[in-house]
């Protein structure tokens, strides 16, 4: 939604460009690094260029933002819960963020598993020591504070055209991905499955190089 306009812009998925930024500088407080995530596109009707960037706390978070969008758009995930609650620590009535309720649910599950013999005393002690070192529920309370801040900043209602566009449609009406996108996505999943611990940056870089080489050889 461009600033100053009333109607959103809808862009074909494969025409969207995304990037991660990293900047480093020296100040009186020492070396500081800044990270960000950005997307850009051309207006489908006017050809005008649009970009959007926002800061993140680190490179992994910037990449995670992109990976969440990519996986959702390419039908690898279908709900926010799959992304936001992989450990299933949120109850059916809990809000969809990692607030204090997630900490309490994790502690409750831990004690249940301990009573059932699934966890030992060493694991139980380690869990409490880790959370004491990381300031107990403070990280969760910071999440809740940030959510409240975001809600205060964005009280605008969703445009009707965007709400209509977001409604579910039959699968036969879904946009069909190109063969190139299918091949790239398949390759990303293959590399990710082969080494789940490998950083997504490395995987995307490898796939980009592989397909760039193919394009050069074809040309």
C-alpha cells in the first residue's frame, strides 16, 4: 500500500524482488552492525518502481522473514501456526505470538514429561538454568510490549479490495507457477532436506549460482 494512496498494489509473485541488507560502521561506542529486509517491484500498470525496507535485529531474522513469505506463497505452509508455533506451545485460545503464555505452557509441558519419565532431572535443571540466565520471562514480556506497540501504530482498517483478494479461492483458480520456479523450489527443498542445519543463505546462494550457470550455458 503506497503512502498517500487508498488502493493496494497486487504484484505477481514471481515478479517480486527481495534482498537482505547489512551495514557496518564505527561509532564512539564501537563497531555497530545494522540489518534489514527489503522487497521491490514495478507497478503492473504504470511501470513505476516501488521498494520497501525495514530493519531487523539480525541477518537470521531478515532471512526468516523472506523464508516465511516464500514458503507461504509457494504452498509449503498453509497457516501461520505452522510457522509461529512449530513446538505447539500455544493453546487454542492463546494469541499468536511468543508471550508469557508460551513460557508457562512450556514449563507445564516440561513438568508433565518429567512426571511421565520422558525427561530426567538433568534436563529439568538445565531448562531452569537456561531461562534464569536469559532473564526468565523478560524476553516474552518484551514480545508482548512490541505487539502492543505495533497495534497502536497500525489501527488502519484493511482495504476492501485487499480483504477480497485474501479470501480463499478454489485450487483450480490458483496462479500457476512457472517451470523455472518449480525447479528452483524443488532444488531448495532437496538441499534443505539433505542438511537441515545448513543456513538458508548458503542454500539460496548455491541454487542461485546453479541456475545462473544454467542460464549462461543456454544463452
